[in-house]
C-alpha cells in the first residue's frame, strides 16, 4: 500500500507527521482486543483493531464503501463486518463479501487501508508507513518475556499534553523531590548526584545512582545502610523508555514508558510493568501506585509551554541534572522532527 497522507485536521506539522508515521507505536493493550472491534487514534488517524484466528489486524477506521467506522461493526466468521451494509473484510483488509450482490465480482477498491500490527509486551503496536521491521522499531524489554517475572498492565492514561514532554518527564531525575512527594520521594532529598549517560545503538542509556528510594509511601521497608538505588534508563526514540529500578538484593522492577502520539498534544500512555519479586501479589496496588505517580506528572506535562518539546536547544535552559534530556532532544531532531514540532 502507498504511504498514507496526513489525515484531515492533522495537528502535526507535515514533516513531523511523516517522520512519526514510520515509527511503531502502541495503540491498545492486547487483552482489550477481543471479539468486538476497538477504535483507537494514532497521529490523528482513526484506527480500528480487531482479532481473528489469524491474530490482530489494524486498519483505518473507515469503510471504503460509504465511510462508516468499522469500530461500530463486529467480527463474524473471521471477518470484520461493516454495520451499514454488511460488507465483510478479511484480516488483510480485502473485501470478501458484498451481501447485496453475493455473486458479483468484488471491486478491488473495496479494500481497507490496513497497517502492520504486532503484539508485544502486552500491547498492540502498529506503524502507518515505511519499512521499519518491528524488531528494529520496538523497545527492548527482555524481562517481559521471562516467565519467572510478574507482568502487570495498568490502565492507560490519557494526557492532554505532547508525547515528547511526557517522555522527557519520565527521564527527568531532578523532579522527584518536587512532584513525587506524595508517592515515593522525600522533599528534602533534592540534590541530583552526577550520573552517566551513554549512547546505545538505538538511543541513550543512563545509570542514575541516588538515595531516592522507590518504596510506596506508607509501605516502606528497611533499606540496608548506605544502600544506593540504581535507576537504569534505556531510551528508545521517539517515545519509549525502559526504566529498571534496582531494589535491595536482587529485586528488580521494570517499567516501560510507551507514549503513543494520539495527536500533537494528546498522548495515550501505556506502562507495562514486570517485576521479579512478590510475583504472586495482586496487581491492583501496583495499578494504584502507578496511577498516582503518573497523575502527579500529568499535572506538570499538561501545563508546560510550549506544549511540544523544544528541539532547538537554545529555546530552554539546561542544568547538569538534565544530561539525559539534552541527548533525547537531539535524538528526536535527528529523526527529522523539526522546528515545526515546537510550534
Ligand atoms: S458503508 Fe460499509 S458497507 Fe456500506
Ligand atoms: Fe515523574
């Protein structure tokens, strides 16, 4: 299929939309996609996701007959059915049946605009254009596939802010003592020790050692004398990062921040989590803790100006503690996201 054009009422600058359309993004939790087709939005484009015995399919949420959203339809006999005139489309998007003329040849134009879809890390990922295979485009999250770890999929969070600002906030280690004082951080522990950031094949990584614990407030456990907490960040541009928190002993918690650009200033945040301790514990307290932390961040992200992340480094001031966000902005600029992204 030819690469699609930016949709009507696109909120992105043209060049930014094309650069982002080549990237893989999550659009739903895999467990949400069942019998009923599910609507989603990515880069201002309305999508429909449905499941058949051949797996998950993603297409534009638009029947090519009369423009009805297929997310209003249903799945029957391995096909998605349009609710207006009952046309049926296979997992590949080709029309299989026009019920008004079951014996007539089906016009080749009756084909959905379909996109590649993969299920990984509990999420359905798609990309709208380009050739990048999933292996090169998805974040790397090995703990997710280790059966000894507990996998947790907290509900997604809809943020009225840009995915770039959200992602940079996830990488920001100087805000804990200010924004997260109700959940895990200490308002008096403000100093950010120096930390190292290194390039990786895909992006950058950082090892941040500090005395900021990660116990939920009220559920603190003893921390060994002199223990330093390591937070290991791995950035997968444009909008995913894996944070591995090293608890005392060998306990590890991995948080994948996977921000999906619904629109230039609307983000759907998916945060699949894996941990190797308390693996038989109920997931609800983790959902609740996660929701409180991201709500604390949301209040900031939804109010920053300009709304989009300024990729021109001269537009905002940077301090030593920001040593991860500067290369992050440079990575986005190198992807072809331009000044338009800051407008
Ligand atoms: S609009 Fe979908 S079948 Fe007519
Ligand atoms: Fe935060």
